[in-house]
């Protein structure tokens, strides 16, 4: 009998979350980097930022840290996929009486759960440092869910890379690119403080509207325009990398090796 796809996805997501509880390196990546960055910013940079811009910028820094931590955790989880591929685990899942792509769906669901949990903790740390939600109190809900959507799309990109033969090198490059894009969003400092030649690139890159929409939610400003732009980016990336991840997973599972 074939198990329903939603049940199987939930079981596989729980399996991954259980693995993270026993080996908490990946969850720590989602928390340690952003928490240290927040604390360092508060101790070293915040007073200078207030003097320079009139604000501590926490409403943009906390979103940047949340997104950066989620993406680094996804890259860390991606390094496990080659091991599961080479051990034959993907092949065994492929021949089980379950929907074929529930392993991939379970991975994405687990990433979403991890990101939500880490986001709650990071927001609490940010509030301890002075972050406040100036608009509607329920704005915290989309504030926490936006990074979940981001990491689901980014984890799809990671999965499309992790099942290739050059996965280790490519994942390392992808992780570096993710951190670079996260810092160039206006989260650490307003975009206007970056070099003039870099500002157009920052405004055009996909993570800028993500961080801007979360900042607007925290400050009580209109978030819809930035959310719309960020949504277009996420849908476009998912449309490109979703099929690539599915095909790569299928090839790796059927061959017992890399795609």
C-alpha cells in the first residue's frame, strides 16, 4: 500500500528534524552566526549607526540575520545529500511504495520548520536589543513566515546543486554567495551608505526586497510593494531550480550516484 504524500512528507521531515536534534550542528549554524552578529552589532556598531543615520537599523538587521542564518543552515544540510546519495539511501527511498519526490518535499518542509524556530529565537534576541514592531502586533506573523518561504526556495537551489558530482565545491561557492547577498541588502547599513556604483546592484538583487518587506513590517510601513517584488523573485527562482532539483534527485536515486 502506498502511503499518502503528505503523511510521507511529514514523516521524512520529522526524520530530518530528529537527526538535527541529535547532531545540532546545522541548527546551530542557523542561530550562532545571526546571534553573534546581532550582539556584535549592538556592542560595536549600534551607537555609531545611530549617530550616522539616526536609527539603530535593527528592523533591517534582524531580517538580514534571520535570512542569512536560514540560508547557511540550508547549505549545511545540503552537504548531507551527497553522503545520502553515495550510501544508496536515495535509491532505497526511490523504490519504496511512496510518492517519489516526498524525500525532497520532506527536506524542504524540515528546512521550513528549522527556519521558523530559529527566526522566533532571533526575533526575541533582537527585541532584547531594542527591536520593536511599531505597526500591528500580528505583523510578526508574516515577518517570521517570509524567511521560511525564502529558505524553501533556497533549499531547492541547494538540492539541485547537492546531487551533482561537483557538489562540495559548488555548495561552498553557493554558501559564500548567499552570505554576500545577505550582507548587501541594506540590513547591516542603509543602501545609501554603500558605494554609489554598488547601490543599483543591491536594489536589484533578490534578497533586498525580502529584507525591505520585513523591515517595513517591523516599522509599520507599507510592505506590499517589497513583498510583491520579493515574491516575483522567489517564484522565478523556484520555477528554474525546482525542475532541476527534481531531475537531479531522480538521476541520483536511480543510479545510486551523482546526477
